[in-house]
C-alpha cells in the first residue's frame, strides 16, 4: 500500500487560514478529486470539519483524540497507525493524507508520494505545511500553469 500526501501550498507554505483554503483554485480541486476518487482519505478532525462532510466516492478516515466524535459516513481513528491499518484491511493500493499540518508532519517520514500544488504567491495563513527537505525525493511529474491571476504548478514527487 502506497502512502501519499496531497496538499496545495502557497509560497510561504500556508495551507489554511481560519479553517479554510486561503485561495480559490478550481483546477486544484479537480485534480484532488481525480487523484483521490475511489481511495481512502485520511485527515485530521479540523480538516474534516472545514470540509463539513464525507467526500463522495472516497472512504474518509478522520483522526481525532475526541472519543465522542462520530459524524455519519466516516470512519474515526485515534491514531495514524489505526487509520492506516483500516485502509490496508480494505485493500487500498494508495491512501491519501489530506491534512492538516500536524497529520502531514506525523506521516511525512513514511510518505512515498507527494502530490503538491505549489501556488506562486504568499497568502495569510495560520496553518502551514511542514518544511520538507525534498532532496531525497524525485520529481516525476510537473505541470506549470503560469498564466492568470494565480500562477501555480502541479508537482508529483516520489521516493
């Protein structure tokens, strides 16, 4: 089972502001949907609450310390290992870590693939992607989108 992280990040590493994405980037949302459809998404409780519902066509696992947290349509786990064991038992070939910052930090050492949308401008944020050393990673796909008001790139790294 491959462990992948998927994230959109501003040039200052911001990934969230007041429990929302700081930007509107439909192409990134479409990529997220295309890549994660049919797979398991693992996310923290705050990330789940910012989305507000399970995403159709995907299995959602929410990691939380709250033992009374039980939203309909999701699987609740109380550790990364518990979430990954659930995904492995389902027979998933690829599992996606979908945030937030603490979960990315906890799983980055085990992550084998990183789907990164790099936004070429700074945004105010109160949640930031960990400072990851990409020197041990190989860039396997790059799609630049320099045009428009919000230049960005889709990057895929593997190790």
